[in-house]
C-alpha cells in the first residue's frame, strides 16, 4: 500500500529492490508466474462448466426432438389422445413456455 500511495515510500522501495536487481517488470513477471497455477485451475474449471453446459443443451434438444416425434406419431395414428386437441397437445409437450405466451395464444382464439 505504501508503494502505491506514498511517493517517498515508493522511491525507497524501488531503490531497495534495485539494489537486489529487481525492477517493476521483474516483479510483475514473478507475480504472473506465481499466479499461473491458479489461472490454469480457473481455466480448467471454466472448460468443464462449458462442457457440462453443452451436454445439457444437447440433452434438452434430444428430448424436444423425441417429444415432437411422439406428437407427430400420435397425431398420425388416429388423432390426439383422449380428446385433447392438437393445439393443447403442443402446449402440453413444450418444455418451457412462458405463461404470457400461452395467454396471448388463448386470447387470439
């Protein structure tokens, strides 16, 4: 903190570091080298999270495809199940629908 806030302390510290052969660049590089392991750990954690996210999106996509295929098979084989209209079947099988969208669809009818 003294190095950053106090100009006379900064001059003393820099003179002391120069006497040991260190300058601002050398100190910055040493800090980077020490932080390298932590940065590698964070990078691996981010890569793992990204991989899990992609796998979940793929699984969601596969579930949506299978539901739509099931819906197409049901409507192709004798119509909707137990008196449910095609529109209701689509609304029931959608994985994530905002209630305002459903209300807007009902208002249009």
